[in-house]
C-alpha cells in the first residue's frame, strides 16, 4: 500500500505506475507483450507473428494440432 500526503504525490505515483504498466509489464492476454509493443504496429505484429508460428510448430511437433490443419 502506498500512502500519499497530497494530490501531487498521488498524481506522481499514478503516473509512475501507468508508465510501468504500459511499457514494462508483460500481459498474458497480449501474448506476453507489453502494451507499448502490442500497440506498435511493427514490433507488436512481428512479435505476435513469431509467437504464433512458434506455438503452432510446437503443437505440430507434439501432435497436438488437428490433422486437418496444415501450415
């Protein structure tokens, strides 16, 4: 818990938390990307695509992919 003494401190703590949340924290729902990476069309798309390909290859290798699915 963070205790602040005034509105200015509350704003500073909130801004610091938002910066970390948006630029450093990985989000499982975003395929373990930060929000900044996800929103960036270049890095977000590339990272998402690579994670997708690696996941599909893993499933294919371990025979957990439907036989009707070819990629």
